[in-house]
C-alpha cells in the first residue's frame, strides 16, 4: 500500500516509530497529485516547495527528539476560502483571483503550529455557493469514483482530494451542507462542528450566521484528531465560544450501548433515492445491533428549511459581498482607452465581470429579501421559522442523544446535468441545511454503495456534543468496511503541477 492511501493516524504511527519520514510522506502525496490531478482537478494551487520545506522541518525537529504531535508531518489540503499568508486565496472567483492574504486564518495557524504540511488550496464553488463545484470560476472538479460525475459542493475539491489520495485530510467550510454532502458523494468522513466551536477568523464569509469550518478525513479517528487541533476559543472571532475543549479521541471507545437514536421520518420520504434509502436503513439497523436504542421521530418544520435557508443565506451573502466593489480590494474593471468610468460604472462593471452567475443570483435574491417593503414579508418571517426549527431540535434532543438521516437525497449526478436548474441543485442540501440553521454539529459517514457510488449517513447531535457524535460514528465504522474502500483511480497521465506556491 502506498503512503498516500493511509490515514493521518496510521502515518503518524509510522513517523513515531521512525519507519518513514515526513518528507517521504509529502513526496508520496505530491507524486499522487502529479498522477491523478489532471483527471480529478481538485487543486487550484499546489504549494509543492512549501510542503516539502515544512516536511523537512518536521523531520529536523524529530531528529532533535522534540515532541511533534499527531498531525506533524501529515499533508493537508485547504479549501480556497481559508486565508493563507503568502499563498493566494481565490474563493474560486475571478473577484479574488490574485488575492494573496497577509495573514493566516486561525485554523490554518493552528495546523501550522501542529506541524501540518499544507499541500495547497482546493477547488470549490465560487464563494462556497453551490452543490457541485461546477460553479468554480476556473474549472469543475470531478468525482474520483466516477470522473464523469460531480464531487458535490461547495467543498468538492476537498472531498475529492481526500478520496483520491491527493491529501491525507482536508479542511472545508459548511454553510448548508458544504462539507457533509461532498463527503457523502466522495465516500469520506465529513464533519461540521457546532457553530462557535471552531474559529471563523480568516474564513472568507458567505453567510456569517451559518458558516463553520470543519474537516474531511478518511476515517473517524482522523476526524477527532483534526478537531482536537482546530477547536477552541479565539479572541479574534466574536462568535467563538469560550469553553474547555475535551480530547475528542477519548470518545473513540467503540462502545455505544444505550445511546438513544432518533430516525427522522421526514428525511426518508419520496424525495430520497429508494436504493439509497435501503442502504441508509441498513446503516441504522447496524446502529441498533451495536446497542443503540432506535426509534422513529418527527421533525415537523423540516419541509421549510430549504426555503428559509435560501432567504437567510443570500441575505447575509449580499451584505458580506458588498465589500467587493473594485475600490477597496479584489478585481477592478479595466478602464477603456479614452474613456474614464464614473463611480457607478466602475461598481457595475467590476461586479458584473468579477462575480459568476450563481453568486449574482444569490446577491439579487438577498438584496430583494432585505429591501424596504419585503424585509418583514421574507427575511423576518424566515428568521421566525428558523426559531421553530431550533425548537424542533430542542424537543427531539429531550428524548434522543443523536438523530440520524441520509446525508444527501441522491447519488452524485453527471457533470452539467443539473446546471440549468438551480432549484434541483439547492435540494441536494435538503437533509443538511436544517443543521446549519440550528448551529448544531453533524457528521457524514460512508454507509454503503449504490451502483458503485458511495452513500453517506448523517448523524446529528446537540450543540457541543461532538464527543457523542464521534463515539457513535467510530463504533459504526469499526463494525463496517465502507471507510476502507478507495476509488479505483489510476490517473490517465502525469499532470503538470498547477502553478502556485
């Protein structure tokens, strides 16, 4: 087995025993990128030289017998909406195509302090708006399990990179399911932590009350290790919660007997692919066999989640993206020779040329929802329904420790198939969006395959109960084989390294 196929904790064990160096691991992942990147197209920027330098630094510290930590020397890819000092951060948009941040996002800084080896920045839907990674301004990413299909989105580059062995793990962001849905499509583990547990400082904002940084990993133990590294209070983020953070690996006992698990019946309705429904139900049956107390439950306001999400998220996006105007920073429209643009024309041309179609659509929807005369009818009403959804969860968690549902309603679909129908694309997040509206933690686990494509099962917990999520997820994983499956991807030809770094 090649080094790029192993998990972070397996590689950390090899490093600790002196059987392999961090440089050898980085070299293995970089060669894997050369092998398959031309097909998968997960990276916007590969930081080859930086990665090798970081790996050698880890090896040097180890030779001095300095304590390195479990993620030291392990290659990681970062979604391209996380600021990285000295490395461009594009958000997959022409608007930020040449933006090189002067600082690191807090989560990036924490990974550097943990000795992580950053291999580059990963493709995404523009400003994290999309469910397929086809809305990247540069190129779509392909699903490693079937290169003719989408990897999901908006963290599609992150999920595809981990599945294809182009990164051992990755960080993404989840606003309405943007970690969990691509994790389901690509057969990896994806976790969205509780809102406020992980700092958002340095994450380019899409919808500030919904965005959360999380991880995409090959298994649950890696997920716990990454959460240990990135969780915790950050004074630079006013929404970060000051609290003690446990060692999340301590929850990986393999025991889940007596856990009360609610199966959300509204999420097994006619909108779910019947074959996928059977796979997820088998996963639920496995949880019961492992000692879980499983009962069906009702989530009455779930049907309104998508509708209000697509009022609240665009409203916040229209406000957050107002800063990209060609004056302060980002892309600026060129002046035509002999003609000077006035301020209004500069704004119009800059935003027309800098933003892609999906971003423009959401800015228009959000601006409309916030406009005078419509605020009460749409935005305020959406906030009230959001409270009802939170109440639904609060009521359910009085009876259950965890809730379970499918992660996505469908298998990954062919590239381009649904681009002309944004409503269908929005519905790809129908089972993940309610979690963001309530600010809860959730995880997507591989639970089987349909027609050779992976299927994800979602577990949801009360706020700050990530330990319970990981405990049940780990018990499931230890008794099923799905997380060990890898896509049979060989690569057509050596690819040229994407410029950068």
